C-alpha cells in the first residue's frame, strides 16, 4: 500500500495540503484536544482529516495509550476515514445480523423492495457462539466441506479456512475462541478470462473478480448527513483456483474492466 499512499500524499502536497504520519502512540503524546470545539491539534497544527493506516485489529493497539488516542480521534471533529461506525459495520458479525433478521436491515433501508434486492445478494452466515452451534457446524462441515468458508473477524486476506482445513480449525477451538469466527456459505462464481503479470511475465488464466465502489458520507455530530456520494471503483481479481484474494498478501491483483 505504500506506493498508493505516497501517490495520494504527493498529490495533496501539490495542492498545498500537508500530510503527516503518526503512530497511535505518537498521536497520544503530541495531541491537544479542545473538548468545547472538538478540534484536535498535533504540535499546534489543527487536523482536518484522519486516514487510518493502522488500528484495524486489536494487535495494532500496543498499549492503553494507543486505545486512548483512537478514542480521542473519534471524538474530535476531524473527518475520519473510516469513522468507527463505518469501521465496525464492515465486521462480519454485522453481515450475520442482516442475513438473519430483516428488522436489523429495516432500520437502515425502509423500502421493502430495496431490502429484498439487497438481501438477495447476501451469502448465508452461521454463528458459532455456543457449544451447540460449534458441534452442529463441525457435523455440517464434515458432511459438506466444500460448501463453506470459515472467516475470522480480521481485515484483509490470508486468514480464512477452506474445505477440510475448516474442520481441523473448528476442532481446535474452544467455544470462547470460536466466537471470533463465522461460518459463511461459499460463493461459487463464474470465472472470466483475465490477464496478470507475474514475475515480469504476462499470463492468461481464469479469474474471479470483485468490484468495490468508493463512497463517502460527511455528517455532523448529530449524524445529520451533509454530503454523500460515490467516487470511482476498484476491481480486484484472483486466480479462479485460489481461495484467498488479498492484494497485499499476494493472492490477488488490482484489475481493469474490459467491456465488450
């Protein structure tokens, strides 16, 4: 990601916008916070936007001061990318709630036809939060190992379990450890022909692709939406034979759309 980050940093610099990099520990040490205005400063410079490049797993918080720094940033009026609510909504446990209970989705999408369209895109999720659930899932995976993916509450690729590896992992987990995982229905997509550069060589192979849409929402502290919209798209592809698809983990690539 460092090359993408530097490209953004230099682009902002050319427009007279200063970018500084700080660890959460450094934020705690250097910050000044005005609780009346919500403004946060680092060495007398007011911070307008916080772009998180860390803080996505508990391991990123190496001390209590790091947790406090995250809390201070969230309470500030600086724009967060992502804010804590948008960060949490990406956790798989929320996907579970939306698939199991339409009332949870209804809180955010009032129109019934829109809800039905959204729900039609959901894969099934299964909780593993009791000993009964754990035993049931072990039996189900033993029967149909190819139908599921075991996913932990972590960002990025390289952490999932597939096929018989799911059973091996589940049998090692205690009930409390299993609560950190969800079993998901495996999505079987139709591969397309793709082109990748590997070891400086162009290769042609069947790929599975995933398109994400960049979006933004700016709201005030009362959660009134000031502005929202979209800003482009990102296409990621991986070999149809690969299970994982993370870009930084080396399984996938950033791709382009070819329309015929």
